[in-house]
């Protein structure tokens, strides 16, 4: 038994899914393969679910709180902690150290929230501009709730947490907002959130183990989960990650400087 997640004529008529990248990497077949994975062990799906649900709007307070806590603990020794080692990062650390120790976390939290909103703005503009269709969720043979298939042999495809992961998603597909936000979080932690974790030296750059885990396990997990739960195509996730990289290159530095200006105007520095 197979499931159909796309109308081939409609899907390939959307140019974003018929580019040279899609053809050269055979992404259409890979999309189909991931969408049609029958099921995975519960412990594996728990990991996929955590990644896939991580940027549901209800999770924003969690990430804000984490940025606050890690900033305060990372700078508790009143010294620039282990950022990734670039001039920009150390400058940001010095900026945070000029702020009262009780307010450093709040400032970084506000900065992170600003990056979340900017990323959201551009992903939603992209969705409206491209207006691409999401994968089609089958109406038969497909379960999205834990235990729904216990006594039903006709259900061959299980996504135990599919209803949760797919909740509050917007209409259009490209680019993936969750993938954009995942890359935004990884880059923000790498460049602006201090850490006392062990640092690895890779290619002349010092990268905290925390950030290695984020980039090697968490970010790919989010991308896979969005495809696995039939929320996106692989191209959407590539677009989301690329968009976030572009935003951090072109916009976030100006946003960082504006955050400093605001902090000075409110006598935080």
C-alpha cells in the first residue's frame, strides 16, 4: 500500500519544485520516500516529534526563557564566556557585560524575540509570494494520533504525533517557517548566547559542544520532522534554512545595533 501526498501535475507545475536542484538531487523521489515511511519506533518518533514541534508558536516562551537563563549563567563570572570566537561575538559579550547582571538575560531575550519576529515576517512574505501547496495528507490508511491504529489493520502509516505537529500551520508551504526558526535559533545561540560548555576547534573556529549538537542533531531533526509529518517538502526546508542564513547575514547585525541603541535609551547600559 502506498500513500499519495501530491498531485504530480500540480506539484511540478510550481516552479520552486522543478528547479535544477530538485532534478539533480532527485528530491521528488526523496520527498515521496520520507512521506511514505510506514512508521518508526516510538522512541525514535519522540525525538522526531520534539524536533517537529519545537517551533510551534506555543513553544516561544520556552525558547525565550532558555535564552534568558543561559545568558545569565554564561556571564555569571562577569567575563566574556565562550562564544564562537569571532570579533562580533566578543563585542556582543562586552556589550552584555556593560549591563546590570540582572538585566543581561532580558536584553538577550528581547534581541532573540526580535530575530524570531523578523524571521517570521520574511517567511510569511515568502509563503504569500510563492503560494505553494503543502503535501496532501491521506484520508485513509493514515493515523496521526497515538493508539489510533491499535485495532485497525487498514491503517498502514503511523504518525503518532501528527495532529500536534501540524497544528497552527499556515496555508502555504515555501519556505518552511520551522526550518527558518530552527536555523535562526542555532545561529543566535552560536553568535549571541554565551556558554560554559567545552569548546571544539574546527577549521580554525572555536565552537561550543552545545552548538555542535544544535547544528548536527537538532537542525537536521527539525528539517526531517517537517517532511516526515507531511507538513513540507524538502525544498521548503532548504529554502527556510537558506532564508535564515540570509537574514543573519544582511539584517540581524543591524537589528543587534538597534537593540544596543534601545538599551541605551532605556538606561540599561
